């Protein structure tokens, strides 16, 4: 098949490359010239394991092409994926849909034959209906069908999650071609046994929002339990292990620590709450406000813990922050708990040095006033405390004796509960988590 992917950010670039891997001819549309030039050269402007090789292979094979022209896109295919960003509006909880709307406004008037537009972006429920009505107004004597095919990608595992997903979801209006075309698009994946769920668009939009809301709730639940464990002297990891054996609960996403961040969970649960309010169902999702509060409270708690181990004040102290990305195997620092903590500690008078294996450039752009090191050892030089805030394997396996030789004070705070407590204490460190 020939298809177009509108927007070549994290989602779009991954989807375009994976569709080429499935044998389709793909044209990716990117309006930012610098990003477009990089991708056209087979380079990826962000970190995702395996993606640069996949993009380069299909740029070279000719299955994947990159352009900035919507007119070229309209001529190229009659199947289009919307993969543009839906950030949180400034000063509000709701999602900013200007890029989704712009894709429809630019593309539809250029179409000359019946077409299918499949949304991948995470949007509030009701978006497909609104866009369908707008497409009908813009279309010139052709049928433009809108359907929604939400993504469920994990950063660091995006290729695997695209080519071998847990499920495929399609929200389609009755009487159209969306199901048949989507089945053809993902034929290889469906034949491999992946569940294919077909429903109406509002349900598909809600599936994505509900999945993220549940994952966020699970993380904040175990962090709330951790707060009680701190007060009671109990072990939250042992609790998570024990309840995780219950098949109804499961162990995944029950790791207590600094909480969630990134470009999806925080904004998506807030947008979900905002949309529920618009629909008159705000009370149904009121618990998500506390989920968000628990998550943000973990960051404040980490700052308080750093101040405590430094004797009650951070003024004049040197703090090493290991980790800047919101999760390992990513260079994404959007709403990063690690950088948020680093910034708060600096505001309390400490000198803060950050090191991350992949997210240094993005961190400097977001927090230019912090100091940055080229290695974990350099970051820890003369530090009064070391905070491990992203669970990169490099930090999990780091030698506490080697780090102990360069610090001023052997104090480590395990913000992700990923270190061996015994190993660090045996090396003479004061260990806190």
C-alpha cells in the first residue's frame, strides 16, 4: 500500500519507519525544515533504540520518503495517518489540538479522490466526530473518512510496540472503508495473532485515555503506599512484590519512587479530566486529580530528603544528579521528574551537576542554568550527596567504591529504588530511598 504519515516527531517517525518495514510505500510529511532534512538523510533527531537503523534502511530502500509538501502528500496516497503532537495548553489542563486541526485544514482541500484519514495522536473523546464534520465541509465532491487508530507506544520500545503490539484498536464510523483498509495495513501483525478491536471512534479515543489513566493511577497508588510505609517503617518493595503475585493486580507499574513524567501520562490524564468536565462528568475522574497530586508530591519529597541528608540545608552544598530523562532508554526530558528535582534543589542554594547517558542536549535546552558533566564520575566530584533519579543500567551497575573516591560525602539517595542497598552500604555509603 501507499500511505502518508503527517508529522514526523517521535510517534510519526516511528510509525512511518515501521510501516515501511511492513512493506508499504510511505511518505512522511514534516513541516520543520531541520527535522525534515535529518530524516531525509536517514538520521533521527531524538533517541530511540533501533530507530535510526530502521529509518536509514528504508530511506535507502526507497520505501520511506520525506517531504514538507501537503500537495505532494495528497497526490501520493489515499490513506493518511495523523501523528502530530497534542501538548497540554499553557495554563490549562486541556489538550492543544491546533496541530491536529491544521493537518485537516491543510490536507483535505487538496484531496482529489476518496480518502481515509486515520488518527494516531492522543486526542480528547469527540475529536474524530468534530474532524469528520470539518472534513465534510472542506472536501470537494469526494468522501473523506475519519477514523481513529490510537498508539500505545512505550519510549525505548517503540519499534517493538508498533510491529508486535498487545492490541490494535480502530474507531470507525459505520458504513465506511476504514476497517478493510486498516486490516490490510496491519495484515502481517493481525495474522501473527494480535487482537484487532473495532469499535466506534469515541470508544477508541477513550481506550487510549483510559489506559494512560490506569497506568498513572497504578504508579501513584504504590507511591501513596510508600508514603504510609515511610511513616510505619514498612517495606514498600516487599508489599509491591506480594500484591503483584495477585493476577488481578500484577507487578508491572508498581515500582515506588520518583513518579512518572514524560510527554504522555502527565498531559494525558489532565486532558482526560478536562474533557470529562466539558462533558459534565468531572466527578467521575476526580480521583485523577489526586493521582496527579501524589505524583508531583514525590518530587517535593525527594528535595526534602536531599535537604535532610545534607544536614537540614542545601545552601552551599554540591549535589550530583544521575539521570535527566524521564525514563531510561530515552532522551525525552518533557515533564522530567529528575530535572524538576534538580531545578528545585538549585533554587534552594545548592550547586547541581547533572549527567545522563542520552538526554544531555535536551536537558541543557530546558535547564541551561544547571551544570552538566560528561560522565557519572565527573558529576559526582566533591558532591555532598548523589541522587539517582533515572534508572539507567549504567547507574544501577556503577561501582560505589569508585564513586566514593571522588565525592565529599558518601550519601546516596535512590530515587528509583534501583540500586542494591547492601552493596552501597557495604561500600561505606549512607543509603536512602
